[in-house]
């Protein structure tokens, strides 16, 4: 079994603690029910211990009623839908992120106007309050990323993204300028993948590989309807290889930055 990321253990442990509290059980009483110990239950709830299959089954039977089993599958099984908040936390606490984007700039690099335009266009069913909450969450993460020293970010963008106009000319100009500023001060390493390359390796869609603080890695892939966590060491390694292919065929960072700045100038002329 591949190493289980710390974020998975923390998420699972928090749910165990919540369900135990909901059942009005102490750690000692729960330990008795599942033939474990108070210290082991405490370690699981704090994300310090990897629960065995036997213990997970016992916990699910005692307090989960299927919920803990489904949660564990979702968090650890490749191809399962992730908790987006956990991905956001994983990125915030990561050592490094390798990301390829073809449709939009990463949420943690977005300006407020760009985020609002993107969310309102992709989720028109949101109420004004829900829209504001979603945008505020993105901007909080974006502000934290700009101010922090970690994670290191290697970003490859499809060239076609530069011509997308989410929110209009002014919004996109601000977003591109923000991206260029981050690249110029070396907060991110930016490369542009030519959209017309005959061997374009990014045709399977956007994805990111995240190296966590404990050096374990996971991948997160996106489609039109969902995101998925990949934890298999083999699958994650393949995503790293795919990102390496993108880096090898993309423009170098200096040329990529120049392309972004040139697009900003074109938008200045258009405005």
C-alpha cells in the first residue's frame, strides 16, 4: 500500500472524533467497543496514526454506519471524488506543487475580479451570498500564497489561456499582470506550452502533483464536472513524468514571461 498522505489521516481522524462526539462516547468507551486503546483512538483522531483495516472496520461498525468506510475509500482510492477543502489545505501546507492548467489560472493565483467572473460564469445557480463566499475563500488562499514562502510552484499554462477573456479586458489584464509580477519576483516558475505543438502532452486535461511536508505525494486531476485525488505511487509518478514532458516542450521561463507581458500590452492597446 502506498504511503497515506498526512492530510488523509487528519481528515479521517476529524470525522472519527466528530462521530464519536455525536454518539456521546469518550475515547475510552469507544476504544472498549472496538477492542483498541484510548491512546490509539487519540492518535487516530489527531491524524498521528494509520488505522489498520481491522480498526477501520470496527470504527465504522461502532459509530460510522458506512460513513467512515466510504470516507476512507474516497480519501485514499484513486478515481474517487475528493474534499476540495482538503486539497486547498494540502496545497497551503505543501512543500511544492507542479501544476498544468489549460482553462483557467489556479484558484490560489487569481485576483478578486477574475475569481468572481470565473465562479459566476461556471456556477450561475449560486446565490449572491454563495458567490461572495466562494470568491472570498479563493482570495484568502490567494493572499496566503502570495505572502508565504511555500509551497514552491512550477506552473505550466496552455498558450490558449492567454487569449481567454473571463470578466473582460480589464479583469484579464489585471490577472495577467499579477501572474507576471509573481514570476518576476520568482515566487512561481512559469512556462507557457504552445497550443499548436504537434506533440502536446496536455491533452488529458489540467492536473497538479503535490509534495506534502512529510515528502509523500499525491496528484489531483480535473475534468469538466469533478476533481479526483490520485494516491497510487505509480499513478502519481506518471503524472510527474507527464509534467516533465510539458516542461520540456514549453517555452522557457524568460520567454514565457515575455509572452505574458506582451499580452498585457495588447490589452492596454485594446483598452
